[in-house]
C-alpha cells in the first residue's frame, strides 16, 4: 500500500504531460492530412484530373495513413489521438455541412425546379428507402445475404438513401453542366438528407418500441419529426431576419456583434430541435434556407462577406475531414467483412432503388410539365448516376452501431462504409466520362456554374426552364390535375413571398437585392423565381 502511495503521485505528474503530448501529435497529424488534402485537391483541379476528385483524394489520404499506422504497429496510439466519436460527428461536423447546403442554395434555379426537387427529395427518397429495405429483407430470406429483421432493413434503406454528390457537383461545376440538371442534383441532395434522417429516426423509434405500432402511427411519427423540425428551423430563421432588420446592428462598431449573432443562430436552431426531441439536422437545413433568403440581405456588406466566407470555410473543413476519417476508419476499425454478400447485393439493390426513385419521379414531373420543360432522358440518367453516398449515410451508419444489437449495426456500418468508398472512388472518378457520354456538358449552355450552389446568368432560355405552366398542355387525367394543383400552389407561394414575406422580413427587396448581393446577381429582381 505504501509503495502504491509513493508511485501514484509520480504517475499522476507524468500522465497529464503524456496525454497532452499525444493529443498534440494527434492534432498535428490531422492538420497535416487536411493540408495535404486541400493542396492535392487544388493540384487535381488545376490539372483537370477528374478521375481522382477531391473527395476521393481525401479518402485515399486517410486510408494510406491508416495502413501505415497498422504497418508501423502504432494503431493503438494513433486511434487514441483521433478519439473520434459519433457525438462529435453529429454536433460539430454535420451541422455546418448541412447549414451550408441550405445557405448556398441559388434561389432562382432552385425555385424554378422546386416541384421537381421536392418530388425527387421527399417522395423519391421514400421510394428508395422502402425499395432498398424490402429488397435487403427479401435477400436475407432467400439466403443471398446476411438476414436482418424487416425494421432494421428499413433503417438501412433510410440511411443509405441519403445522397451526397459533392464529388459529382464539383465536376459539374468544372465542366459547365446544364444549370437545371445542377439545380436538380444539388436541390435533391440538400432536401433528401433531411428526409433520410427523419425516416431513420422514425424506424429507430419503431425498433425501440415495437408493441402497438402500425403503419398509421409510423407515418404520424415521421410527420411529427419532419414537420416539427422544419417548423423549428423556419421559425428561427424568421426570428433572425426580424432581429437583423430592426436591431440596427449594421453600423461600424457593431458589425462584429452582427456577425457573431448570425453565426450563432444556426446552432441555436440545431440545439433547439434536439432539445425538443426532433431532428437538429432537418432544423438547421431549413434555417439555412430561410436565413439566406431573408436574414442575409439585412446584414451589412462586411457581415455578408464574412458570413459567406465563414460558413463555406467550416463546411469545407468538415467535409474534407469526414472523407479523411472514412478512409482512416477502413484501415483502423474492426469491420464485419465476413458478410461480403451483404455488401455486394446491397450495392445492386441500391442501384435498383435509385432507378425506381429517379425514373418514377421524373415520369410524374413530366406528366405536369409542358413538352419544352420535360426532364430529358439523358438528364434522368445523369440523376441516377449521381447518387453517391457520403457524410450523412456514414454518420447514420455510425449511429446504427449503437442502435442495433447483436452486431447488426456493425454489419450495416461495414456495408455503408464500403458503399461510400466504392461510390466516391468509382462513380466520382467516372463522372466526367459519364457526363460527356450523355452529352450534358458544354454545348449551348449559356449559364456557367460559378461555384458550388451558385449559378450566374440564369436568365437565358436554355435547358428546360421555360415560361409559366401552360394549362392547355394538360390532358385532363386525375394525376395531371393533382400535379397541376401543386404547381399552382407553388406559384401562389412565390406570389406570397414576393408581395408579403420579403417586404416584411427584409430591409431591401426587388432590384435593391442586386445591390446588396452583387455576387448573386441574376438570382433576385422583379421575376425572382421563374415557374
């Protein structure tokens, strides 16, 4: 006992220093990988090497570091340095990525294709989730793959249906793809993250409390989560717009305070939704959309520049770190590679579900659109091909390890990791070739893509953007009538926004917006949304 008393103080004095040194080395290693990823990504863009996109480069860097750690027999220490937890993922990495997705939406192309985007993102994601879950369940019954219960298969279908085409969109931007195709891919990826996480959490609650559950209650619970989270996000966005309109923070000595408050509102929205038992990711997404549309124009010009640069910066850092960690995780974690059949058939089933999503939704959209606005087959194929899986699917799969017992979550996590890697490396690397084969790049596109989520000079009549909906094109069947009613409701919202919401929540409207946001010229003006 005496010797223990004598040794303990020495150990206590040494331990903090060693822990601090290990933490410093871990942070240094992460910074080095981030720097290398950004530099390598820049070189690849300059050299126009599309076969290795930036996301693929980041993933490969993490994979190489993980392999070297295993070879050098330092796996335990490096694992301790990273100390990566899903709480860190959900609280610090995903929120800026999701908020930037909503904040960087280009209003005019987004709302011009709003009906199609909502159809793909909500109805299409629901179709993809259910089709994937049922196919995986049937595959287990037929002994083609590892068998999981139906609810767990639906949870897997929900999490894997979240697309993250950051790699595809960066190549779309470089090659000058049609602005409407870009808007559809980007808009779907923004909204289907919210849809996927709501579906996953709904199925997770059904798994936790299976007694007394029926289809009606599942739908009600999903609607409560999705609509409640969306309402919280929209409400926080409107409150922020009113604050910046009437608080008078745009004078010189208060602009730092203005910028700080603008940065804090998204996290306030996220934590509010989480505290209410809703989805913080859904909430922060809609906060980003509303704050960009209403609150952003109430800021001073210096605060606008800061906000745009700040959110783009932290989003880029978080996205890059996610792909680095995914590569690192492949080499360091213990995966259930024994279930190779589950991975193989899951990839096939995901492709089938993605096709059911894209082509069925495109058919519905084309029913209501006049001939000159229909989504052409080559754009439908590009939409199907661009369904990569990324940060959101990885994060939900990481959560499933704790949500599902008996190693089922580990099986899903391994399969999701493999699917993310394969789609990022193979599909991401072949996107340029695919776009050229489908002939959807260059040509007569007069509206080049200037940045991710930002499209300039949209007023040209290219692609399938056209004048307002022509009622005479309807054949009169019931489906077309329902879709026409939805189109009219979207047009009514546009009128309400232009005549009431924008004047109420913003200092400037109409042509003055162009002066407030010179780098988004072409988005605003008298005809803000062409429907």
